């Protein structure tokens, strides 16, 4: 059969690359894809936008597509799974109702509270006057979140009351996030170490992927503005065996059961962004109803199981018969971004060094496009370079070796991806 991967970013490149290795698959179509997916053996780009459900479904029905895997959040929240279900097409993605876990932070927080799943204290607001009063009463640090989708940028971790008040004002005014900021969530700041915990769910049960850790802050030392992610690595040493079990028992399983109890069967990838405190207690910061980006890149590099078979089993509610296998090696991905990201940045710059291959590395495209035989920048996060190694330090060294072979005008990356894991490894 053929597979259709919907999306054109780094996550979709990683999913398409892994799907192309399945013994069940002839061709992986990627809509719209990018220059990286176009160059992958067994993959072919299709010029269809991620929100053109009619064209996507028509293509799937006409091209022996036995499975569609959806990458980005936009089509999930807009109901692509429901659209494909109505046409009897197999689509691995949560339903529109299930995708509210990501599409509305207010919905997600209320769900967590109702089902007694550990998370930060919070209040929701549509009025700046009320939000201002609450922020000043709570003090800082404090976290301000736009309710709707904001491309990973709708969260401000405010170190001062003034910064928090300004973030609330900007969000509620619609200046930066439009309708996504018409309601905001204001929640307590949780100290600790973040981890990404991604599972595949079949509606009744969930199976965890290897743990990973993302670097959301733009600059070294986890400072600077929040981004969609500047790098990630897998496994995450902070997720010990005991903490892994706690996450499954206190967070993941209650979420799948809670959704089912609310009349919403959750099938698809589920990403729990967690904060783990110094006592080892994990709390939910956010849910994403998709694979993380850039977590997908290192996790897919380590995955030894058949991704397509896994998605098929989940759609058939057969996850209890599946075991996932991962390489023992560490995978570490470094995002190469346009200078100025996540704020103002230029695109259209030619990328040098793409053909430079280094053993133990893999290059995933995100914000790129082809222009007259050249590959040029076309977004904020442009590439993700993944290195593999027997240790975090070795994986990190390989990744940065390949990073150093690539360049374009104003290219930017963090030079310390994996720094916490390296410190742990060094004792």
C-alpha cells in the first residue's frame, strides 16, 4: 500500500522517512512536503495544502493510500480525522473533539482539573482588567498562555509582574495572536526540569515512545524568548524508570480513560509536555495532539519498530499486542534557525553544505524550499541536524560537526543542546 503524510516541516520529514522503511509500504506521499522529503528514497511530494481536506481525501482515495498520518496541529484541530472517517479513509489522527486538548488550553486545563491529573494551578480570563488583578495578586514568576493555537509561541514565562501584565494585555488585545488570544490561561510557574513524553493511543490504551527533552528557549542556558523548539534529544535522563511509571499511571492512562469517560475516544499521537520537580513529581504543562517537533527527529532516529504497522494497530485498537523497540544509542537534534527567530527574520537565503554527509548523522528539512535548483530558507526553523552516539556527548559532538558544515546568511543555533544530560553523564 501507499502512505500519505500530511505536512511539510521537520516532524513530517522524520515521520515520512521512518514510514518509508516499512515493509508494508510502496510509496510515501508527503503533502506538501519539502526539499528534504523530495530527496528521500521511497518518498514523493504532492502539492496539496494541509488544510485542503477535499483534495487530500481525493488523492488518498485515488492513489491506493491505505493510511494517512497527520503531522501538524492545524488540520487536527480543524477536523481532518472526522473528514477522512466520513469517507471511509484510514487516518491516524485524533478527532476534532479530541484535538481540543491542544486546540484550547482552557479546555485542557479544565479536563486535567476535572480528572485530577497533576498540573499547575490556573485561572482563565477574557477580561484584561480581571487578568491584571489576578496577576498582581499572584506575583511573579508566572505563566501566561494564549488559549488557542499560536505556532508554539503563545506562551510567556514572565519573570516580573510587569512582563506578565504586558503579555496578558497583548494577547487579549488580539495584536499578536488574533482569535487564539481572546481567552488566556494564567498559571503558576512550576520549577523543575521539562521532559517530553509522547505516546501512541488507540482509544483504550497507550504505548509510550522513548522519552525526550526539548529546548524551548532560543538562547544558551535556556534563556531568551520561547520558540517552537531549538533542539531535542532522546532518551531524557530525567525520566527515570520510576518517573516513567508515575507518568503512565498518574497522567497518561488517566488522560486516555478520562477522554473515553467524556465520550471522546483518543486515537493518535499524544504529547505530554511535563515539568518534573526536584522530588521527582511530574505535572502536565501542556498537551499536544501530535508528535513533537523537534522531538520527532531524534525519537524517529532511535525507533526500530515499524511506524506504519504501529499506526495501523492503533486504529484497530490492538496496541496491547505491540511492543516498541528503540536503539540503545542517544540521538540529539540541533535546530538551525533564521537569525531573529522567533521574532522578525529574513527568508530566501541559499543554504550551503546540504550535501556534506557525516557518519552517524541525519539532516531533516523544515523551513526550506527549492528555487531554481537551489535550496533556500523559507521559515524560522529551517533544518534539524541529528547526531547519534553511544553517549550524549558523542551524539552532541557528531550533530555539531555536521552543523558546522552548513551555513547561510544569519544562520543561528544554540550551541548547548543536551547540556543537562551532558552534566548528568559527566557525574
